C-alpha cells in the first residue's frame, strides 16, 4: 500500500495496535485487533476507539480524508503480526458490504506488492480461491509466504 503510514503502538503480544488518524475531523484513535478464532486463524478487526479505550466501533464512518493512509497503516500491522505469529492465517472482512468492497479495491490496486510477501485468497460461494481481480469475495484470507 502507500508508503505513507501513521506511527503505530502495539501490545506485548502484537495482537492489538493503536494509531491516530489525523485529518479535518481531528486526531482519531484507531484500534487494530487480531482476534483468535480457532486453530491458526485470526480475525483482523479495526475501527475507531470508543472513549480512548481498546474497545472500538467498526461501523463508524470517520471521513477524515485519509482512507489510503489508514488502510496502509492497518496493512503494515500484518508484517508485525506475522513476524510474531508464524504459520497463522488472517481473515479480513468488512463490517459492511461497502467496506468489504473498499478493501477489495485496495487489495486489487496493491495486489502485486502484496503478493511479494503474502498469499491472498478470497471466499466465494463457500469456496476459497486465490484472489482474483474483479471478484466480489465475502471475505479475504492472508497468509505470509514461507521462505
């Protein structure tokens, strides 16, 4: 994604990340959380902090005019997460259909860059396949390439 990212802070387990979005709506604390969902699978969730806590709202529309920078920052957490949680698979799905479409748009734009270090899959009609441009996936799976 974009080289322009916000500075991150993480917890000792590299499962929760924090950063501030900075734009016309002011400085807004964002939370990224990798939630274990069983076995080697983790859900990637993120949104705006609720009252400065680690709780977050993933339905809020911030509209701080920094979408690409925010998504680049969220994407940068994958590198840290996978470094400390080898052999895992991250699932990413938007909290709404429009957000899932937004994620697909940016995954498509940066697919070549993503595939240098990660393998990207999409779920379609109950089946998982390698990510293809132009397909409306329900969610995405990301795995760090080995070697």
